[in-house]
């Protein structure tokens, strides 16, 4: 069976795989001038530089049923062009919303993306990328002076997805060399698990992934080889969680500054990583 690359038609589905939700801070205007609004679907034009126009009808029908039931969870990304909006990320959500009979959709309107960064987004969406090529594209966007938050918004992904993708580039050279021929067998989730494992364990996990081991099996190997906990006593921080949760509920998201947003996102990523390893 020839290797199958990760097609960008499935990039929206990666959010389901990594179980991430939309960035709550994107619901408010931020320092970059980006803001969320409800946009009429008939005012949204496709990106003229995005040649991909083929979508799996069954996949769109499934998403349309979900949108009809609960709406669009993660906003699309657009930029203003005159009195209309040009789509940057989220064409699958736009098409499914129309199928669901919706007339409008939540969208982040960005003013901060430079032309060079938007061009990179178009290149990433244009190509038939595997996981490592996608990670390299993310790195290139950062090298063009985009922030990690901006990259996440432009790609319609979570901040933690961007962080995990970048870790793939730090895998051992042997894995990086072999992966293109194995991309049809080893999922992006498996690659994330390997990249987040201790260096000494990555080679073994890679071999197991090539042999078809499921994600749960890779996580089990990581758990079985992890050092035993130093104490069975609950960490002191766990006793403070109710107080922390109460404090978070009282925060005004619109009043957060950039440093506070970054700190909260970093904390969220740490919690997500901890819970992933617990499964």
C-alpha cells in the first residue's frame, strides 16, 4: 500500500483529534486589532489563491448536521476586502453552514496578518502536506515574524496545536527521514505522542507506530516506562483548585492584557498535556 500523505482537506478535523476548543480570548477585540463578529454567509468570498474546491460530501453532511444542532464552535478567519470578506481559513465550516441552512457564521476578522504571512497560509493550504511539512510551514510563518497566536488564528487551529506541531521538528533525524514514507501509516496524533515522549523512548514508540500500534498503546508504553511518582500524597496545588477556579470565573476576558492571555494559554497547554498523559 503506497504511503498516504496527510491532506489539508482534513486539517479542520485535526481539532477533533487533539480535542481542542476555540480560543476563548478570540471572542474579544485584541491588541492586534482582530475581532470576532457574526458575518453574513453571502458576504464571504473564497480565497482566489486557494485552488482546493473538492470536499467529501459525506463529511460535509456530517458537519452540517453538527452545525445545525450546536452551531459552529470555532470561528472561521476572514479579512475585510471593501464591503465584503475574503476567507483565510475555514472553508469547510462555511460550506457546511450553508448546507445546514445557516445565513451567518462567527468569524474572526483579522487586520494583523502581513502579506507574506497570508501568502504562507495560502501555500500551506494549497499543498498536499504531511504532518512534518505542515510543521515546517508553521515554523516558516513564525520566521516571517508572525506570533504563535496569529499563526493559530490564521490556520484556524488552537495555540496548543501549533505548539505540538513545532515539537515534531525536534524529533530525531532518523524519524524525520523515515516519516515521509510512513505518513500514510502513522497518524499526526501518533507523531504528537512520539514528540512529547522522553528522547530515549521516541525510537521505540516510532517502531511501534510504524507497526500500527494505536494511540492508546503508545500512551500505555509511556505510562509503563515513566518513573514512579515520588509521593502518593496529592500535590498541594490540587487543594487550591477550587479557589483558582473561582478566581478564573471572576475574570473579565476583555480586560486581559497580552501577557495575561499568554500566561493563561500556557497554563491551559500544561493542563491539556497532563490530562492527555493520564488517559
